[in-house]
C-alpha cells in the first residue's frame, strides 16, 4: 500500500511541475485516495504568488502581502501595528464624554488576612505633664508588717532617790487567761478549755479565736503565737475575737499548725 501511495504522489508531482500556470506539491490522506492539502507557486515569476491550500482554507503570499480566507490567530504579534488598516473602530478617537453618574456601591468584601507588623517607629518626645487627677478612695488596710529590729539600748540614767514604800495592793488575777495548740484545719488539739476556733470566718487562712467571757483586744491583752513549721505569725483583734494567721516567705497567708498563749497584763 505504501508503494502505491508513493507512486501516486510521484505522478502527481510530475504532473503539477510540468504545468506552467501552477506548480505545487500535493498531499493525500493515509488511504492515498483523497487529496487533503497542497502548497506551491501559481502564475508567472513577475505576477505569481505562493500558496498553501486545503479543501476549506487557503493562504497566499504576493509582493509582501499575505491573504487569509479565514481567521488569523497568533500567540504573539511584534510591532506597534501602525501599518494595519481596515480594523474596526480605527478612526480618530472622539472627545471624551461627560462622566456618568456613579453606580450603587457594592457590598464590602471579606477582610483579607492581616499583614506582618512593621518595625516600631522612633519614640516621639515626651509631652507636657497633664494636671493631677483627683485622689482615689483609701484602700483597705493591709496586714501588719513584720516587727522591726530592736534599737540599741540607751545609757542607764542616774538612780533617783528611793521613795517611801507604798501600801501592798490586792493580789492580781492569773496572768495567763488562755492557751491552745491549733491544727492547720482549725481543729483544737489541746488547750485551756475556754477557747473556740474557726478557720476562715472573715478571711481565708485566718484563725478566729473566741475566749469565753473575754472581749479580746490587742490593746488590753498580749498574745504569743508560734508556728510549727517554716512561717511567721501575725495577730490582730476585732469584735471581741483574737485573729491569728501565718505568712509564708512571699507574704501570703497560709494554713499552718501553731501554738498560742494569751496574757492579761
């Protein structure tokens, strides 16, 4: 079959070349029976043209002009196109018309992602100081601080003359009026029998001690409290109760095991 196709093409070429008005190379389909395209020269040297032809399309080149009988398509055109003619709308541009009314504003689009934060700018100069604001209310009284160190003892003064001995006063009451050993949860482990203890009655981790038939005030009584552990103790009074608490190294009130003794001066 390939031999037959080759012979057909060769005979066609010979016939076309021998013709004076048109010389071309013709191509057939794979069956060798249908002509599908051809290209060559048509006419004389002075007035002829080069052509490419298919059953439905044709391209001719003559004296630098190229003609198509279909649509021209190209990936890229080079040049400014100033020599092109017969283009739709190629006349001179008229004056710009008046601006039409603005259309309705479209809906706001979704917010895009935030960009990276830029570098911090230089700090500006410090402004003038504004007027002082009103003084705020006085805050709650904080816990009693640690007792400072005892100062140096001053020199002993001269002894004055011995005065007359006064009359003997009545015997005073027992100096120790209450004592106890308190667990961290407020339980009384042991004591003088006239005490009651409540943990956190007025404030977390503060022990409220009630002494029977005694309205306690730190102005009228002296209390010694000792922590069973690594903490330091504080005492106060209010509404007739003795208040005892333990502070850790950071100053925070914490639950602790402790002993206490109350004296009547």
